[in-house]
C-alpha cells in the first residue's frame, strides 16, 4: 500500500477536443481513491510538464482520439529535459499498432485501447504509481 | 401510456393477463429491461399500449403535420437518402483523389473534414507538423480549396462542409465558385459544424473564441445565408457530438432541440423571419445500436420539432416545421476487438436511421476504431448503404415500423422524456445559460459514466469486449498510413509561398475591416468572405476574431 494515494494527471494534448474518455477515466480513478488532476483538452506540452512538477504527479494519462498521441514522444523528451523523467506516462485511446510500438519505445509505460476496462486501467495506473514511489524511496535512502 | 380506448380493451386485458402468467412461468429473468434513455421496456406491447385511435393527431400522413411518419410525402420511395460519407485527410490533393474515388463508387454528395488545426483556428505553420493532415484535410487558403475541389462539379453536387465557426471554408468554397463563374445562388450544401454550443459542451472543436463571440458569428452566418445563399443550409444543429460524448438518445435529442430553439430565438431577436430561416435549419444525429430506441428518438424528435416550430416559434410555412436530418452511425459502439464485427454493427445502426426517416446518412467504416479509415473500409461502408437500399428493399414502404404497438408507445415515451429535459433547459434560462452553468455537461457526464458502468458490469453486452471474447484478430487489418511527409512539407512550402505572393495591403485592409465589423453591426460573414477573397488565410481570420471577440475555453465539468 502507498502512504499517499497515487496522484494522476488526466489530460489531452494537441488539437483534438473529444474528452469523453478523459472525463470518464478521471471520475473513475477518483472514485478508486486516487488523487486526480483533470485538465480540459488542448494542453500545450510545456503546461503538462509544469503541472506534473508542481503537482508532484506519479502518472500522466494522455487521452487521444485523433492522432494527438503522435506528440507523446515529445512530451516524454520535455519531461526528461525538465528533470521529471520519473513521472510515468500512459496513453489511452485510438492508437494504431505501429504507433503503439513507437510510443512504448519512446518511454510510454502503458497503452490502453478501446475496450480496456476501467478496472484494468486503474490497476495499471496504481501499479505504475507504486513503482514511481519505490524508485523515489530507493533514491532517498 | 396512452389511455386505452380500443373497443376490445376488456377482452385484451383478460388476454394480456393470461399471457403475462404464461410468460412469467416460462422466463427466469424478471423481465425488467430499460433502454439507454432509461425507458422501461416491456416484453410485449399490445393495443392497450397504443391503440391507433389518435392516428391523425399523433402520426398523420408523411409530409403532413406533425410529420411523425416522415417530412416528405414520398420519403425514401420517392428519393433515397443522400449517401454522404465524411472525407478528409492529408493535403488537398489527397482529399481530391479520395473524393473522386467515392463519387465513382456511388456517393451522391460530398463532405469535407478539415484537419484538426483548422478546427482550432490555426494555419498549418502554427501547429506541430506531426498532426497535420492526420484526421482531416489541411485547407488554409482559397488555393487549397481550389485544389481540393478540382474536377468536382460544384453546381451539381451538394457539399457538406465540416466548417466550424467562423466559416472560412464556406467563404473559400464561394470564392472558388466565383472563379469558376458559378453564381453563389447555385451552391448547395450545409455548414455541418455550425452548432457552436455542441462544440463548447461536447467535443471542443472550436477556435478558442469566447462563447458570446461564437453566438454572434453564428447569427451573422445565418442572416448572410438567408439573404445571399438560397441553396445553403447555414446551420446543422448537432445531437451527434453530445451523444458521442455520452448523452443518452433522449438527452441528445432534447439538448439539440433546446439549442435549435435558442438559435431560432436569437435569429428572431435579430429581426429574421422564422418562415425564412427555419426551412434552412437542419439537424445531425448519432445512430447508436440501441435499435428501436433510435427509431423512436427520430420519430419523437420530428413530431416535437414540428410543434415547437409552429407553436413556440410561430412559423406558419409548413417547410419551417420539417425536421430535416443527417445521421451518422455511432463510432462509440464500434470495437477494436474483432473489428470486422463492426460491419454488422454499422448495418444495424444504419437500418435504425433509415427506419427513423433520415434524409442523409454516413455509415462508419469498420476500422474507424483503429485509425482514420482505409479506402477499402470506406468503400464497404458505402456498399452497406447500397445493399440496404437496393437488395434489402428498405425503401419500399414509408415509415414501415409506424403502427407497431411497441414503436408507437416508445415514440410517445421518448417524446415525454425529451419534453421534460427541454423544460429543464428552459428553466435554466435557455441553452446558453444551461451550458454556462454546467447543467448540460453534468448530465452528459453522468450518462457517459452510467453507460461505462453497464459495460463494465456486463449488464450491457459488447461482443468481443465483455462477452464472446476470442484471441485478438486485428492483425489482419491494415491501418492507414499517415500522409506522406513530403506532401506535408510541400503543403507548408506552398502556404509560405502563398503568403509571400499575395497583395499584402489588400489582406491587411480586409483584416482591419473584419476587426471593425467585430465591434460594429456589419455582417461578420460578409467580412470573412471579403478577407478570404483578398487572400487572408484561415488562421489570420480566426486570430483576428479571437483578438477582437475574446478567447474562450472548453466548458468542461468532471
């Protein structure tokens, strides 16, 4: 068990505004006892990095319907450049198989596709947050 | 339920009681099922639920008030629905190729989906290049539009533009028509993404303008079209965005009608005549796989709109009472698992829409849940419509489910629920006020969550997802490749070259004029058209209006 609940940012980057997925996931993770920071769509990458640092988030969940996932490798680079490489990034939405491989290679921890259950997503996020905390504790001892 | 007025009521009551006993003995389930809108569905409907005595008032004949059975006397028997597939990808040349292919395969009208950068009010050189042309066509200038529509007979084909506020794509279309010598009066089609409220509450595909600015731009657009473009539908009020965002079918219909009332009341306040502008109002809906509920949604909406247009908006011309709608099969119902099953889902959805009396139909491609559709999948979607129309003969009889005890009782009940929701929005002060308060977004959000819970718990079966699962079989589906980078690079170079070549002073003057119009009472669409004709780009027009009318944000509620 984590001492503090996992802290997750649920957001959308890029140009698309369809936010049903992000709203449903945010509400569910909150109901599961996680601390959720939800943003409206259209977030610039720099704003997401800043938010992750300010909020000391464990996980960033990017919801993508219309190819905005193509920007996620840039987000991961930006997190690294800002020294926040421990924050784990997960992507949920329409991600074609070839892109999924590219995302995982760039450092995305998990990709969820349509049909993934809310429970499966919550379990994945919780496990990732646990790993982030373990790394942090390892670093501080 | 309707009052039983059937002469055989007593006999029927006895018979129904006898049947109910036999039914209960033969089923283990309690028999309590409700549809997505929360209407409880009984296992059997009889004349006790809908007797037909109210035929003239409740249904009437096709083409006659209250239009429950259809808005035209001949409906699909006279003229089949328009097959309108959404198309938009890559650069204008890519779009033009796909368009010609679809027209050759039976599509009878065209559509244009712009790149998301266009929805958001930016030119190609203002956004991350990775996102250009991946889910819509990059169109920023009149010259882009010329290339997109090369060889397409604009004077003969209706054109649905997914053209969000401030309607620069229509301005470009009109400019292209003028260059070809086609009078604006010959241009027919629809501004498909004109319903700004649905953008603020549901899909957030707008150009960061503040809501009051969007409201003004829309009324100006309707006023301009009423005056100058007799063949153009300036507004399509959209239930699809809200239903895709999670609204139930009843909510989607109710909020759409509330939005339409709000727009109509704005037009009346501007001094426009409902008998002139209402015949050019159109609607756009989602068709979910909840088959009978969708049929009833459309029939109830059609009847209700006729009453609202006549009684509340005071329209006297019967053309103003007609509920013309385009519908699209629901992408939310499609699954990534066993993707070919989506062809069956789209077929069921399309039949519901056809029985619901639609005027225009887009059938989704089975691979939409994997990526932007491939050419092959898009052709199957068109073929599905041809099969339903010409092999299955769905067009032979008008409103073939009319008179079904179930469908009529359900139509009545959906109508009641829709009316209750409209009353809620009215009580909040109308649709603009209701979305500013978050009322609509909250209801949509709760419904989205309720549906997801039903899927999660297995109460709602989704084949291949929570039932009948098999080993993943999506490997044999080839997702579309993204636009060729070289074409995107060339498009960016062309934009730069266009911006360098045009008459700079004329562009600056036209944009100044647009800014002045924003603070005065001159028609904004006329100013947008003048700016586009002078060589202003989409991004420049949007930037000017944002600056002058204020920045906006999505009105989200979680």
